[in-house]
């Protein structure tokens, strides 16, 4: 029986890659850099098996703070240090930050208890802002965590769907979605008992495939 369970556990994988830094202009004076986070998995813990979203450094800081509150007994990995002078022109700085962000996410995804936090899933697989992720995880939106993840993407129809629900809920801010919660498996999934192995299983993007392969190689060497 133990060998069967071990076989089932090792058949699951999560591949994650942080790549493609991009300069985003907030206004005339302010800019920030965001990064693409790509996930490829066959794990039952994830609503979508492949996804790509963009996140900035401050959102990683928010995520770490959320996970720290949810799992007090777990020592969380550190983020790469904040650098107010980071620049896309400095390839070494950008490369070091992306590597640090990816290692942070890899360590988080190797901790089964952290996979029960719906804010982690929203961070990785939705394009919601921090405020909307907080509200959705607490059941304060008209869409559930699963709907937010499933509807997120590059299409304008997905964004307009969330926006319409946000507008309709503005007059009823206390309404709760039926399946979203700040804790527990609020994405309609089952948590496995052991850490999930990373895999270099590729999608159709050769650049992403290379990134995921390097991630697995470095993880195995450590």
C-alpha cells in the first residue's frame, strides 16, 4: 500500500518559472517592473493546469506576509532584498531578482500546508489586484476563488466579467461567495500529504520549457 501511495505522489508535479521582466509606467513620474509567473502542473491542488500571470515585487511581499500569518509554525523562505535602484538595464540585478523570486515560489510550493491558502492560488493564477485578492479570499466578492482563477487571462471578456461583478457588488459589499475562504482549499481541490515534485514537463513555449528545465536542474542539485 505504501508503495502505491508513493507512486501516486511522485506522479504529480508543479513547474514554475519567473521570467520576462517588463517596465510598467504608473504615471508620468513613476514606474515599476513586473515579471511573468508561469505555472504548469497536473496537481489536484490547482484549478488550472497551465497559467501565466504578471506580478510585481510588492505583490510578492504581500504574498509572503499572508502566508506568514496563515502558517505561524513554518519558517518561510526569504525574498530577494528590495532594491529601489533596480533597473532593466542592469541584467545582473534583474537576473538575481528573478532567480530569488522563483526560488521563493519553489520553496512555498514544496510546503503542503501553504497550498491550502487561497491567496496563494489567486496570486499564481489570477490577475486580480491585492485588494481584490484579499476580498475574494474572504468571500467578499460575487465571484469565488475558482471563478476568479478560471476567468483570469488575456482576453478582454474575462476582465470585463470580473469588472461587471465588482460593480454589481459595490452596493452590497458584505455579500459572500459560496466557495471562497482565506484558509482551507477554497479552490475545490484536495491537498496531498507530501510535497509535490517539480518537473520539466513542457508546454508549447520553448523559452518556458528551457526555464522550467533549468529550475528543475538547480533544484535537484541543491
